[in-house]
C-alpha cells in the first residue's frame, strides 16, 4: 500500500493530533456523601467526615 507519510506517534502527541489515555495515572476519586433537604444540597468529603466525626452544619 502507498502511505501518505510516515506516522510518528510522538510527533502526533506533541502537535495535539493524538492523545494517550492517562486514566491509569490518576488515583481514585474521593468518596463524597451528598445530602439534599427541601431542594438544598450539600456535599461532604468522606475522609474528612471519618477524621472529624460529627459535623454540625445547616442545609438551607
């Protein structure tokens, strides 16, 4: 077959014509606890809840 030109993956990456998946480099997303009361919503980071224990907050 006739090729238009040589394909170099590195050149494509540097010119933003190609991308390499990086999901394996990202850690797990934080676990979040969501609360909705009468249409008002709040979100709490689970690791902070575990370390602090009880959280006094108002949802309005």
